[in-house]
């Protein structure tokens, strides 16, 4: 059964750098958000609304939250594996830590 994955928001309880992080999202290894930039700056306790969907998924999908760096390679902060919701609408909230940061990601799984 196919489904759509809609990322609602990203919220950092802690960020990885001083001042702000430069974040971007990948789904299944492909750049997903932000659509027209390499990254978006985010401060601690700042919610960023995303409201962007990836359609026609099947089986497991992987959401990755990355932090862009200039000199070293980018840092992986969170890696979330979602399952096919099997026909049932789901809204999930996951919190993960990586590279000293802790981020909450809220997303929905819509059966298609
Ligand atoms: Ca950075
Ligand atoms: Ca970094």
C-alpha cells in the first residue's frame, strides 16, 4: 500500500553549534527540505514549520536531519525510520539526539 509522508515541523530542544544550526532534511537519501536552499538556519527552541509531503512511498522510509558545515563534512543529527501505516492515518512525534543536539520532528503518514 502506498503512503505519503508529510513533515509538519522541526523543533530543537538543543542545537549542536553556538547561535544556530544550519539544517536540512533528506528522505530516503534524497534532499527533501528546504526546496530551494541548501539549508535553513535554526535557533534553540525555534519551531520551523515545514508542511511538505513526499508521495508514493512504500515499505519503510527514512527521514534524516543533517547539519551543514563548511570545512568538515555535514553532521547527522537524527535518523528516523517510518513504517508503512497500512491504510491508517498516523501522526507521530519523535525526538532524537546527535552531535550534541536534540531535535523533535513531527510528521504524518497519509495512506494513498
Ligand atoms: Ca554548521
Ligand atoms: Ca556542525
